[in-house]
């Protein structure tokens, strides 16, 4: 798939997402950012589909306020 055919996704993480990303970068230091995001999205989606993991609840529209 060429770069013109791929959808563009702008990523603007909140503070909680940035902290989680920093933890993931510490755990997988050899992965570049895009590969790390791909790994996290695929792993998280797989966990949700197979009901092995429940994501933390967010309160309202505030992405930075984790339960």
C-alpha cells in the first residue's frame, strides 16, 4: 500500500496517554514510535476481543482523569 493510499491519523495524546507511552517506550526501547503505537493498538484490541483485559474507565470527556 502506497503512502497516498494509507489513511492519515493525527495523534494528540493527553497527559495520561503520554505517561503510558513513556512506560511502553521504557519497556520496548528498540521500537520506533510508530512501531510502538502499532504494537500497543494491536495488543490492546486483541486483549479486548479475547476478554483478557478490561480498559480503565475514563470520566466524562477528560482523557487525563483515569479511574
